[in-house]
């Protein structure tokens, strides 16, 4: 009876296809009516919520703010069936604290994350467990070392003084529009190359050359981000066939590997020659970069096995690529967003300038750092500038998304249950824009929120202000990034007035790092510094 009924129905649908169309239309209209007054995406049969996500690619971060705001800070995204694209999205500080602090060992980056970022190898970015702990311990020891911090400050000041300032002076004289975000990216790439591998690629020069590694990083970042937006099977198939975007990623990865391999080889030869031959030439800024420091320490620690040498080489290669990406893009992008916010909020700029004038070191005109005179102690006095930078990072976190996977079934503080392998996406961009977290003025650029009633800088827990990660994975380069941005901004506001180019639109670009879709096009004029 049941069989004959189903056969009759199939025959009817074959002979009267308009019935099938009517049934499909009914379901479309039903789902539309159920969701037309809601900001939540429609969960269609088979294809899930993917169409809504695709339709919002132009404003995905801002759409995420609306969705999470309408759903008590957490939301389950349903991808197409059998694609593994289901994701739990949240910006709830309680969930952040649970995952990144109190239950840290129950959540990992995971094998899928490592595969998505495969061109970065076994680096601090991709590893978990003991390997991650060992690498972090190594990098933390270097970054907190006094000689490295002094080297970092000297490199940053030198690059601003002798690279950025002359280019901006010429732009002011020629009265031409420049892309300030591009200049910041060049500056931070030159400085991070100096800090990590001990070479200056010279990207910040008048002719604005294209560097192979920097271009490869840009290409790789875009493609890796897109891996998050398509089914795993799709990009894995493209990778296996070596076609399309995956072919371009393979080429970018090969270029990055070649640059790192060549640079490490040349630096090692230089270190060996200096040690054994001693050419007597002193470098303008004595090097204490990561590669030089670790290579010297490794060589001085005695004979090593082939396995130990291989592991050390893998550590250097993987983390050099990781740090060059993180050190260039995050600081460069954050500085661009900050300068744009100052152009939109001149009263904040005036307060920063007042603070700079009050603390500007007095020195001889012949001082080589007359535009960048602050040392670490001087930078620490710029508390309003510090607060303004934190406020910028609250609204425009340079890494807008963080990702974790559960290793066991757990109930989150929000009440949601996550199972082993569940992908959890933390939307930092939304977190800074939630009234329930930051108050009714959450959308305002307001540095004053970072001060206590007594005028001291306020500490916000990292699970609320998540821009530098939280818990054991808190960014090891946090202080370096803040100091570098302070150095750049102080020199800019001392020397120039910056005005957004007429008609230029500033909006976020979808990428691993929150950059500007159209750059930061500005006009530069020189300041009269007689009042200083």
C-alpha cells in the first residue's frame, strides 16, 4: 500500500512538474516569512545558511555584529549538509574566559587549523601541547631580553626617522595623495625582517619596490582566509589537483620558503665569518635579532645530533614565516586604523598632541633621532596615546576572528553544549561593539573609557579586551606592537597634518588580518614646529 502510494506520487510529479515547483515555492516562502523580520540567517534545507553568508561578504563583520547582538552574543551557524562547515560563533566574554583561561587544555587549534595554515609549518601559530609550550618559552625569553628590546626600539626609530619621515616630506612637497596603510605595511615589514632574520629588505624607499616575500604573504593570506569560507573537500580537491587558488597558494608558499631559506643561510654564513674572520666592521645598529641570537646560542651549546639540528632548523623556518606575517600585518593595519580614527576625531588628536608636547624630550638639533626621541621610559609616559591605541584595537582588532576546537563535550557558560571537534569562532570585531559588554557608548571612539576615576590607566581583563588574545596564548609581542605604534604616531603628529583624500572610502577587507579594503589615501602637509 505504502509502496504503491509513493510510486503514484512519483508518477504525478513526473507528469505534472508544476506541482514540484509549487511545493518548493511553498517551502521558500515559508522560510522567508519565518525570517523576514529577523537579522538571523535563513537555515535552508541542504544548503544551510551559506547563501546568507555569501550575500553578506561585502559587510560580513558588521553583519556578524547584528547576528550576535540579536542572539545573546552566541549563535550556531549551519553550513551545507555534510561539508563540515557548522560553526559555533560567539563574542561572549564568559565563553572566552572558559575556553582560553579556565579550561585551556580542553580546547585546541587542532589538526584542521594546522592544515588550513599548512604553509606556516609547525610554528607557534599552529601547534598545541608540549611543542607549542617549548616554542613559546623560547620566543618569550628572546622578546623579554633587554638587548633584544633595545635593538627593537633602535630599529623602529631608525626606520621611522630615515625611511618614513623622508617619504612623507616628499609627499608633502609634491602635494600628492599617498596610501598611508601601504607605507605602514612597508615600514613594519622592514622592521620585523630586521628583528627576526637580521636583514632590511628596503621596502620603505622612494620607489616603493615590491618585495617577493611581502607579495607572497598577501596572496597567501587572502587564499587561507577563503579556505574558511568554502567546504573543506573543495579546497582540498583543488590542492590535490594543484589548480586555481590552491596552485597560487603553493606558489606563494614556495616563494616564502625560498626567502626564509636563503636569508637564514646567508645570515649563518655572515655570523660564522664574523666569529672566525672578524672583518672589524661595526654595524650601525648592532644586531640582536632572533636568527642571530638563536643561531649563536645553539652553536655555543655544544655538539648536537642530526635530529636536534633538524628540529632547530624547523623551529627557525616555521616561526620566521609566522612572525614576519604577524609582525608586519597586525601592527601596520592597526596603525592605519588609528590614524584614520584620529582624522575622524580631531579632539582626540589634539589631546595626544598636548601630551606629546608636555613630554617631548629636549635635545640637540644634531641628534639623529630628533623626530623619534622617545626611549622605553619616555613612551611609558604617553598614557593618553596608550589609551587611544587600546580604544582603536577594541573597535578594530587586527585579528577579527579567533578559532578553537573542543576536545571533549563541554557546556559553555552561555549554556551551549559543544562536542569534540566542534569549531568555535570568536568574533572579536563584534565583541568591541556590544552594548552589554562596553555600555551604551560602545560604538564611540572614546579613549577616556580606559582611565579610572583617579586618572590611572584602567586594566580590562583579556577575555573582555581580546585584541591580544587571552590566557596562556596571550600575544608575546604585545608590548613591542604598542611601542612601535607609539613611535610611529608620535613622529607623524610631530611633523605632519594628515587629511583623508576627498571621496576616499574606508571599510574593512575580509582577510586574516583586518586591513582596509581600499587602503588609507591621504594628503600630507608639514607642521610648523616652532610651538614645540
